[in-house]
C-alpha cells in the first residue's frame, strides 16, 4: 500500500524501538549506518562513467569472478560506514575472502553485518538496476572480535535483513521480523521516506523467472515445472505464464515483493561439485527472511532455506522463492523425484497414483 505520510527511515526505527523498551538502540545504529552506506552507493552508481566508475577492476573475488570498479567502491563504503560506530563486532562481504575484523581501537558491538555490496554488478555497464543486500546477526561474543564460525548461523537467526535497489528511484526494503517495509529515497531531502508498509506477496502467480540457457543442466523436477508453465493454458496448469529474467537478485526480489511471482536459480549438473550459484549467508538468507515476512516461501527446492546450517562463509546453494503456492509445488516435484524412472505407465507422471497438481 502506498502511503502519503512523510515518515522518515529514522522515525520509523525510533517508533519500532518503542515496542522494545529494553533495547539500547544498537540495532537502529546498524540499520542507520547501512542506510547511509546505501545513499552513498546510490550516488556512486548514478555518477557511473562520469566518475570513471564503470568497467572491471584489476581484481577477482573469492568466487573467481572479475570484480567491477563499483563492487570495490560499494564494499569500501559499507566498511567505512560501519567499522567505527561501535554497533558491529565484525563484518563479512562477498568481496572479501575472510571476515573483516575492525581496526584496533574501534569499539566492538553486539552484531555481525554480512553483505553483498553491489548485487547484479554485471548489469552496471548497461544501466540495469543493481542493489545491495545485507543481513544482521547477533554476535555470539559481543564486544570481542568474532571467530569465522560465528558468521555461520542459520538464516532463521537473523535479527534484520534487507536490500537497497538502485533503479529509477532508490529504495530501501527492510524487515526486523515484523513485516516488510519499503522506503524511497527523496533526492531533495536526502532521506529515505516510508512509501510502502507491510508488503505482501500474492499467494499465487502467473509469472516465473529463470535462466533458461541452463535448461539442459536442470534436474528433472525443475524441467517439469518450467515445461508446465510454458504449456500454459493448454497444459496441466490451465493458465498462461509470463517469464522474466533480469540477472540481478535484488531486482528479481523487488519485483516479486511488489507484484508476486516465483524465482528459480536451482542447483544443476553443470558443475556437479557446486550445489548452486547464489551465496547462502549474504544473498539467500536475507532475501528469504524478507520473503517469509511478506507471506511467501523461500526454499532450496527441497526444504526451507532459513533452516539450512551454513558450512562455509561463501557457500553457494540452489534458491527458489516467491509466491507460496508455486514454491510449494516445486518442492513437491522434488519430493516426487524423477518420475521418468518408472517403467510402469500406471505410476508414471500422469498415472493413476500421481499426487494431484
């Protein structure tokens, strides 16, 4: 729902804190610092080639991906905005091999901040929307440097999560476990203003997003699902679907939060030793918390994403999220397994004992 009031991001956080009188305001401090970082990144993205910020940097990240200049700029902005405030004990980023430990003499706080400073950066040079994703966890030992294992917490333990999207307008979307709220940056005031309160994902949809160039590598349940969608009203789904693909997780998430849909980046057999393409800790987990808080479902394709126990900081995983009914259907297809294996027509995909669609 679009609101006409002028509640700023800071005012929203203050009001939310009143429901927790025992809180000291540290979480608000983290979120305010993140919002400030996102404003600075928005300006950098908007300047683009005018500030010589487009193109590749002479470096690669831990995944072996060539880093963009703006990747490094955004990463530096996140760190500078949070390292000396006393709210976080440590940080972790897609652009850093290891967790970032605060400078000697900086106060250590009670939270851990994980982030992808510039998601979808392959789109920068063609001026397609990109964004930042962040996740906030409790530090197991507040006031001290965290151990690497401290960042390996299931997504269900997140204290807050969100993203900023740098598109026609810059928006910050946030959950602290009490719904999902969106704030639009007023460029004249330099303030994020509450524009959408309590976003909800429709339970059903006729829109899906997947990179079909990988179709030959998909597991059968994903092939089955997409084939049914493509057959539309002439197939078992009895309705037509639209297909979308932006190659920016933030942009895909934003579209689904605003109007529904389902997103699939499933594990496949293109690289059998890599169980997915997206990063669990600072991409899938924060998006999953947002999706669940908006009434949707987020999954590995097999089970709830927020229940997955991370094993490595930069662990990759298959990811399916969006309208609840569609995600549950995809999970059911994974439970069915490869129905082509049956040699008995009675038990095949359209057989008598197949679970109803």
